[in-house]
C-alpha cells in the first residue's frame, strides 16, 4: 500500500469543526481579508510544527499505511544522503528526513508530521506556479527520481498528451516537451510538429522544427500560471495539495476551464484545498458536478473567522436554477454583503450612489465590500435572497413601493429573508386596504374610452408594441397603486394607516427588506425624464455625492449598506 495522509478534521477560530474525506476537493471562498489564504498556510504549518494561527485552531490529519511502507515509499522517489549509513537521510522537495525520524513521526499520536509533512502536503503559491514553467534540469529518467513536474512528462507520454490537450483548450496551442535540448528540458507552446515518415522525436528535422516554437517560460504570466497549476495538480507524490488563488493571471474563460479541470482531472489519491476569490473558478468547479466538492465560506467578524460549510445538495439545487447558473449572483460568496435589486437599472444607480457616499466621506473611509445585483423583477427576488442566505451571505433587498400591493411576492420575500409573515400581515392588511380605498386615476368608463381610442388607431397584420404598452399603461392607471408607485408613502392616508405603514416598514427593514419610500427609482430625481436605463444614464451625469435632489437617494442607499 502507498502510505497516505489527509486532513480528517479542521477546527476554525470560531469553534466550528469540519470533517473531510480523503479525496475531497475543498473550495474555500469568502470576502477579501477573510482568511482564505491564511487558512491554507495554517494547514501546512500545523501539519509540520503545529504553529499557532488566527484562522485555524486545530488540524487533525488521518494516515494510512505502516512505517515500513513509508520507508519503502520514500525509497521510490527521494535521493538518499549517506545511502550506506544505517540511518540514511531521504531528501526531496528541498527537505530531508532521517529514516528513524520518518518512522517515529508516522507512528506517533501527535497531530503533526514535522519534517515528514512536506512529503505529504504542498502549498502551491502563485510564484511557484510561474517557476514551474521554467526549464527543468535534465535527469536520467530510469535511474533518477523526478524532482520537477516536467520530469513526470518525460516519463509518461500519455500524461504529456493529456496536459497538452488541456492547455490547448485554454490557449489554442499545444504544450510540448523538448527531450533533447541538452542539460535542460524546456516546454514549448505552439502547433506540435509531426515527425516525417521514417523519423521520430529524436530526429534532427523534428527537433529543429520543435525548437522553432516559443518556449513556455518566455510567455505571459497567464500561460505560465495555467501550465504550472496543471503540472502540479496532475503529478507529484503529495496526497494533500493546497492551491492559493489559481485564478491569478487568468482571463475569466480560462479560470472557469481551470476550475473544471481541477475537479475532473484530480488524481484519485489526492485531497485538494483551493482558496479562491474567483466566481469563474467557482463556476468551473461546480460545472464538473462532482459529489466530492465541498464549499467552505469564511468571513471575518472582528478577530474571529466565522466559517460555514455549504450543503452539497443545496449547492446542486442552486446550481440547477438557470437564474443563478447564468448570472453573477453566486459571486456574492466573495463579498461581505449583497444588495439585490429588481432590475439592472436599480443596481447601477444604487451602486453609483454608494460609491459617491464613500468618495464624499473623505480619505480613510473604508469602501464597503458590497455587491449590487439584480434578478429581473420582484417575482425572482425570493429565489435569490433564499439562495444567498443559504450560503451564509448577508443580504439586503431594494424593492419599489408597489411590492406592498399584493401578498405575493411580498410574503415569499419575507420568508426567504427569514421573516415571519404573520408578524407583519395585520399592518400590511391595513396599509393595503387604505391604498385600495383611494380613488384611482381613471374610472372604468375612462379606461374603456382610452383603450377604444388606442384600438381605433391600430391597423395591419401585426399588433404594434406601442399599442400594447399604451393599453398596459392605461390598465395600471385604473388602480390607485399606479399613483402609489409614483409617489410612495405620501399616498398612504394619514392617521392609523400611516402608523401601520411605519410599523410595517420598520419590521421589513429589520429583515433586510427596504421599500423605496419615494415610490420607485425614477422618483428620486423627478427633474430627469425617461425611465429605466435612459433615466439612469442622465442621472449619473449629476454630482451624486452633493446634489441636494439626490439626498433621499443617499439616505436610502446608506440604509441598504447598513
């Protein structure tokens, strides 16, 4: 049996303990400065010396194999210093361990492996990924153990072909080993040469054609980093691989592809921990559809790192929803808070106002790590809010005044936000009835007259969109809620109805649901006409941080930011 170590359990600084299986792919996500990279370093350091960490309080590794199997395994790939001595030193990866020490570290009951840990666990940093693209020193591949990822490609043609195919998917060119370059073994990128009839890869003409291709280590950081991740995740002896921000230097499509490859092509006998701040890596990992994927979200609360493991079944359910799968909503995992709006125009406007608030606050003001997104209408708000809360992301909802018109989708939003509909229903009933009792802009006779006028002007085979829009607008004006949406809280009758409205709003805000009290987005700036994107484009030309007309908008966004 090949000896193996893996992380069986991690206890974080908030006291949360999570258990892991030996072939898990653990994706660590969260906002900036939450402790993602620090968690990887802590795993490595605690395996070696049980060093203190502000993020992780304890790591419990699990092992399989006997001390004799560990020695046999070390014999298979390390260099032995004082090979004839009764207790030789096994050297690889820049570290060494005596045979007697290796036996002792392996069979002792403590949670750390000291010098033996580097043989079983490796933290792959951005710098190391770039260096992996550099030419390796040539070795006698039969007699000498591999000490560089490229040496494994020298030994295994199929592995080289596999990595080349993966590289081609990302960059459209092959990754080719130059086996006869002399004392060093470079990797080339480009169209792989084909040996002529009667020739092979050692033939002069083939080598000459190969050496016309660019060398990998002279290419950009994106190519080099992508190749470095492929090399280290596909080869090597370590059973625990820690990868910090594999998305570094990559464009979004390449990051998503790499995320999928990390899962699909992981060696069976390897446990993978990936710290990432990339929604594209996340999407790629989820695209692979592996039951071995675990998503752990970290966010900082003072000096404590709060940890939440996301339920695999829930992740699969969320990822099956087209709204979530083909939007940026799950990028909220990488922010401290998400503000969900009805439409893209709302999200753009509120985001711009938030930026203006920070800019006018002066130097030294921290910019909130907040993501503004939208879901294409009120009816989808509950789906998004529930999804984000289930992955431990704090959420606020920005919704127009007319959400109070019906119990749905308002009730669904309340329940998705963790609220109790029965706690607000009496106040909502009172507000709803008060608005319903007010006179609408158009009577039934006036509605009929306006629609007849619109229809009288319609001709031809197809019904024009302008006529449909005009009829819908007429119908809206037949309800008092059309006026309520334009003017907001001032349409609520004074007295007990207004008191009920204020109680309703306070309770909703306690659950993170913020009704636009001026009515709708466009009511914040009535001096600008149009609607939606055209209105936003004009308003964004204003001094968002100081214009007095925008003061209600700034107050509203300040509440959203919380």
